[in-house]
C-alpha cells in the first residue's frame, strides 16, 4: 500500500502525556476490555480500583477519566497498560495516535494530528512520517480507515470533484500554502487557484471580522447552553469555553516565523488528510482553519511556537469531542464565508 505524506512532515513522541488528557477514551475494543479484565488490571494498577471502564448509551466501552485524564495515565505521563501488559494490550486508537489515515486514490494519506501536545516540538526535527507510516497500516482497528474514494469533494458552491480529480490539484494547493507568508494569504491563494481552474470569482465582500465575531459569539452561546453533557465531556467543555472567552474580538493573526512554519505544516497536513471532507467541503474546512488561526493568534505581540503548540493541541482535543464538533459543524456556512472573504 502506497503511503502519501508531506515530504517535510516529521514527528517524535515527547512523552508529554497530552494524548491521554482531555479526550473521551473510546470506543475500546471488546477484546481489549476482556483482556484487561482477565489480567485483573485493578489489582496491578491501583488507581483503577474505583472502576476503569464504562458503557456509553450506544453500548460502546470507554475508559474512565480521572481529573480529566485517562484512568491509566501514570504520574510520569506514561501508560500503565503499556508498562504492565505491553503495547498490544492497549486500544487501537492509542496505538495509532497521533497519526490520522485516510484512504485515497494514490493509497493511504498519513498526517500527524495537531491535537498531539508534542507535535510542535518535533514537527521539524522528528522522524519522518513516512518512516512511521508502514507500521500503522497493520494495526488492528474496530473503526475502518476513513475513505474518500467514493466521495465527491466539495470545492465551491455547487461545485464538486471526484477523489481522482482532487488528487491531481492537491499538490498545487499544498505548494501554494507552503509558499505563502501566512495562513490568511495561503487561504487566499488556494481560493484564487480554484477560481482560475473553474473560471469563477468566488470572493465575497462581507467583512472578515463580522463573520468571525458571528461564529465566536454563536458557538460560545451554544456550548454554554450544553450544561447536561456526560461527565467525560466536562473538561473539553471547560476548555472550549476558556478559548472562546479569551479570544480577541479583533482577529490579529500575528505569529513568529517558527509559529508560522508550524501552522503551514498543520494546514498542509489537513489538506493532505482531507479533513475538510468531514466538515462539509473545502471552503468550510479551510474556513475553520482560518478561524482557528485568528482565534489562537497573538494580539499585542506575535504568538510564539511555544505558545501556539500547546494552545492548538488543547483546543483541538476539546473540539474533537462529538458534542462540540457538531456545534462547529452547524456553522459550516459561516466558516465557508470566512474562506470566501479571505
Ligand atoms: S490506555 Fe494508556 S495510552 Fe490509552 S489513553 Fe489511557 S493512558 Fe493513554
């Protein structure tokens, strides 16, 4: 199987433990749960004595959270299951993390997820994604690798292309992002390239700030109203509200060169991983990235790599919780508008 990845994408584990905090930890495979029961995990990992697994309303297993982290996370940020019973005793999602795989016409595209807390430390110095990728393909999974093979890729209003056509234009768009001095101009450059190909002029004149504030205030109000969520989403909800409350109402988008380089790799990874396909299409998916770029940016001084990395990771871990992802998805039209006015 051919692995497609960014040539300059790198990653190494920094043992920060963030992958085991803030998420909901499941669904866990049945055989992993029964393996831990057979091993009497609560006898060899005492923090799990008060319970370590629970069933969702859909009947899926989730590991319990303790103070916002997985019950199996040790104080030294290592995994108790891994240490006591070996890597193969862990759920598949723990073993695959922080990589994201998507099946596409050239093979399997692999990117690093930006919710990894240590990605910003190793994105330019770690092991290449290609080196890590082959082992990922043979991991046992209960959720099949996401596929875009039969999907229509939405690239504009009423405009979709096949996956085969998409991968022909993707390298050009990735190069445009790589060459751009900031993400705002990268998005502008992507839109211009697609407009040239399709003979359209998709730019709209609505002020960027107006749409940005509409999303910011609307999403915050929706999440504030979600007060009866299951306990496993409590930390994520607090984090979402923290970011939305302290976001500047004047989107600045100022970053140091190192922080810009990180954003560039993140955005190109999202394009390569077709993340926008799960968010209504290219305009809304790229618009979400643009929103985040401003939400997390510095105002009075440029945002540094050391400031951006942990913030982006924390924000994305919270955002990936299904209740909040659904709220953001309900603003797809506004995110698309950000893309069209960039
Ligand atoms: S099982 Fe281990 S690797 Fe997986 S979330 Fe829990 S502590 Fe982290």
